[in-house]
């Protein structure tokens, strides 16, 4: 069966769907079914009964969204070819699209169903996932951090940016800014509610659509980077682990939040807690967006005072991939002032000594995650108030190195 399945244009750039030919549609439907069927087996092989038991049956009826059908070359339409075309897609210029959440999660978990060919060995990118209300008061600092690194000095990109906001918020960044056009379709997100983890998965899914993203870092509008981007990139690329904090807390704020409804998927001895600010490798990010077994259960039974964003990733990643996680976060936060929220730093707090201690160069405490290399424990820090911007800009080049 040979059909020309080229659409002749880069569909990303199109505002409306191109006219379709009946025969192509039929073939595509058949191929989609074939890809789904074989992909399902691949998922079984990849994740054992973990994912396969409940994953994505309900999404089988969806067609591959038009927005993802790129590639302008003519080629025979075989199943292999369809998968190849998927991997050949160029990254979209804008992060915006018209997919529903279901379509997005379906598309982003594609590689759990169709094993990816290994991509060429160009440096892989760090995707910065900004989970925000809207405004990014520290954007000038981040712009400085990204500045000059988008070509890696020799044509290699080191990062990409995705911004989740309150729906309807219209960011206003000039085309020269790394934040320009990087807003993703967003939904209302409430602190401590499942909608918070929905937003994290939505960000992950959007970033997974770019095959060159390998590291996925969740940050907020009050986060700052503590080192230059090439240093952070190298630190993450060297590590065999994803950085996610994992604590087994026997107290009321730990195991006390376990709900019997989690059984049998999660027992109380498997229940973990940790900060929501993660760094995930691509394979774990794919697992998270494709997870149809654990996540629905968390959504259903983990309600305040159980906070899904503090328990879902630490618990589930400890169950499915204990050897792949460092059990610590690379995002520093100050919990020393007690309360439900960590300390926030403003103009008066941002002094040389304080920043130097965060950077960790003069600290005794070093982390040894990367083989025997001793390295700083933290790559990012929060929370910084908008008023901290000016002192941060004043000190960034001498202390933070950018
Ligand atoms: C999304 O849909 C709207 C209205 O249907 C259209 O105006 C817009 O161009 C579409 N955007 C993309 C990226 O397809
Ligand atoms: C980026 O770097 C260039 C050259 O070093 C400089 O002229 C420009 O002002 C910088 N932009 C920002 C946002 O820091
Ligand atoms: C490109 O630059 C990056 C960072 O400066 C470096 O790590 C990499 O080895 C360079 N690649 C080539 C092919 O020169
Ligand atoms: C993280 O904890 C798990 C057990 O929960 C363990 O198997 C793994 O080795 C730990 N990771 C590191 C880097 O120590």
C-alpha cells in the first residue's frame, strides 16, 4: 500500500486544517489503529503492568491532532513511516496550539507506545517549565541567564521555555525575549489541589512535543537560577538521576495523609512526600504524562489536607523507578520560618553573603550524586519577591556567574 501522505506544508504555521483527501484519511485511520495496537504492546514491555493496566484505553478514539502532522516531504505512507514522520517533526515556533488536554497528553505519551529511534547526538535541551499566575517579575534576571546561550556559542540550543498562566492572561514579551510566544494553553490551577498537578503534567506534555528536550525543570515566578545555564546543563547531563525530593515522614504531615483508598496501588509503607519543584529526565516525564494507573487514584482520594503536588511524584517515582531518582531536589527553599509557605526574600535580604551561601561555593556541604564528583547541592532557589529583582541584577554577574 503506497499513498502519498505528504501535506506539502509545515502544518505548525497553518491557521486552519488543510483540506483532506478521503483515501488519506482512511489510510491514516488504519495506521493510527496499527500504531496504537503495536504501541500498546510496547508500553506493556516498557512499564510492565504499571502503566499498561489502565493506560489510555479511553483515548484510543482520538486521531493524531492535525497540528502535529508536519513534514513537507513526499513519502510512502507505511506504519513505520508514520512513526518516522512523528520523530522528524521540527519543533514548533510557538508553544501555543489548539489541542485539548486529552489530545495533548495522548500525543505527548506517543513514545511510550511507539519506541523512539535514538536521536542524533547533538546536545539535549533543558526545558524550563514556568508554573505561574501570570506576570514574571523576575523575567529580566532570567533573560540575562538565557542570554547568549540560545546558540551555545556554536549553533546548539541549550534550553526551551514553557509558561503556564492563569487562563486568559496575555503576556507581553517582545520577540527578542526567550519568553515570547512560549505560553501554553492553560487551565485554572489551585494551590494544593489536583489541578496543580494537572498543570505540571500539561507543562510536561507540551515540552515533550519537542524531541530535543531531555531535562524538564519546574520553576515558579519566584525562582532564580544559581549558576550560569551551561553549568546547570552540564550538571544535569552528567547525572544519571532525576532530582526529586523524597521523604518518608511518619508524622501527621507524611504518612498521616495516606488514604486507605490508595490501596492496592499504593500501600502506606510506599507513601512518600517531597517538594513539588522537580527535575525529570525525559523517560520519567513520559511516564508521568502517560500514567493512567496511579494518577487517577491520587486525583480521586488525595484531597486536602492531602496535597497531590507534595505526594504524587515522590510516591509514584519511588515505586516505579527508585534507581532513577536522587531523592533530593536541586531547588533550594527556606522552611525555617514555620508555616504553610516557605520564606520569601525581598530587597533587604538579597546581600552578597546570602547569595554566596546559596551558590554553595564556600559551603562545607556538598552533594556527591554525580559519581564521586562533589558538586553544589542546589541549582535554583526560591522564593524571591518582585522587590528582589534590582539587587539580584546588581549581584548576578559577580556571584551567580551570569
Ligand atoms: C486555533 O483555532 C482558532 C479558531 O478556531 C484559529 O483562529 C487559530 O488560528 C488556531 N490556531 C492554531 C495554532 O491552529
Ligand atoms: C545580551 O547580551 C548582549 C551582548 O553581550 C547585550 O548587548 C544585551 O544587552 C544582553 N541582553 C540582556 C537581556 O541581558
Ligand atoms: C558547542 O558548545 C558547547 C557549549 O559551549 C560545548 O559543550 C560543545 O562541546 C560544543 N560543540 C561542538 C561540536 O563544538
Ligand atoms: C533513592 O531512594 C531509593 C529507595 O526509595 C533508592 O533505591 C535509591 O537508590 C535512592 N537514590 C539515591 C541516589 O540514593
